[in-house]
C-alpha cells in the first residue's frame, strides 16, 4: 500500500507547498491518498517497533545475522520516513530537516561540507526537496531487498518465538484465524486514521508554508522519533547530545554482543523508558521536564548493562 500510494503521489509532486495544497483540493482522491500514505507510514513504523520489542523479549539477537538484517530494516524505514516527512515543505518539515541535518556538523572537518551537500545550499531549499524526494523513492527498494533477505535468513535460522523447541501446528484454523483477526484490526485502525482522525498523528505547524524567518515554538519530529529527540534535547552539550541520539537509534545493532540466552528481564525497564521519553518530548523545555528526560535517558541506556 505504501509503495503504490507513493507511486501515485509522485505523479503530482512539484516540491512546492502551494502546489501540494492545490493537489489535495483539486485532484480526485488526492486528499485521501496523501493522508493514507502519511498515516500508513506511522502504522508501518508502529508494527516494526512492536516486532522489535518482541525480538528483544525472546532474545532474538542471539541469531546475529537475522538480527542485524532486522536492525538494518529498522534504520532504513526510519530514514525513509524522515525523508518523506520533509517533502510537504511545511513549517515543521522545514525546521525538522534543518535541525536533523545540521546535527551532522559536529563531525570534525567534514561536518559542514556534508550539511551543504545534503541541503544543496547553505539552508534547506527546493534543491533539498529534490534530493530527499529521490532518496525517499529509492530507499523502499532497499527495504524490499532487506525484507527478502530477512525472510530467507529466518527460514534457515528459525524463530525464537518459543522456548519449548519446535512445535508444528496446522495452518488452518489456528494461524488463519489469528492472521485474519490481526489484519482486520489493522484495517479498522487504518480506516479510522484515514477517514476520521486524519490529522491525529500530524502537527498543526505543518499546515503552514515553510518560513526560514519564523521558528516554531516547539520543533518536534513524528512520534516514532520523539524518544531520540527527547534524549538530544535534554543534554546541554551539542556534541554529546548528538552522540546520545545516534546511540539511541543504532543501539539494537550492539545487542548481538549480549551474552543473555533467555528472555530479557529488563524489557519492562526499556519499554517504560521508550514510552516515557516519547511522552516527555511533548512537554516544554523547562524544569522539571528536562531533569525527568535526563533520568529517563539514563534508564533507557541502562538496558545495556541490566
């Protein structure tokens, strides 16, 4: 759905906020198609996070090759979502691209040059949108290759979904009914977000055209990046904050070094830190929310040593 929905959206993409408004108002089904694609991306990331938490619970990182391909898929999906979030060229899209890409500037010697290369100029502009649009269109093909590789490795290595050994069951009725209920629930949620609460996961600032002279009061990304942005925001040092943000995103890769062979007992601590960091990011940058975010960040990374 994401692939074909995005394909139809490319027919009308013009790297312009005003043309986007014209598209959703005047093109047949353009309004629905755009929000189906945006809300579908949120559901896509939601299921990936659920699958990730399940893998942590069952210690799936013991199968290193399978786990690394899954981590690669997670990072690619988050990258594709960020690239797509910039394309509407609203206020939050503009400043989100400005803040996130500007984090690269902490790299010694090459940071500023990489920023200029990604932006296509010294600030976010139409050339940035063309670069991001191209990457946003190409990354899903890498995701497709990663999914196929992940499934092939799963076929050979097996799943860690049970600690009682391999047990065979008939596909019908057990798995048929279970999958039918799962897809029915997904379809109902998707219809609710696509027809009723279409802006529930969006930000009101993104309905304003990008303006480099007006900074939004609270810059925030989509909900699936809030936990990492909360860690970045609560650390006074920019360099250490960027390091912590990157570590919070790529830390699943290093779980393959964990020696635990059983279900992880720290999953509640990790999930609680993840959820509360997402919540605290919606709070203003003031006492006691900054201190709370710092404490939650420590608990989040404590998952490594517990």
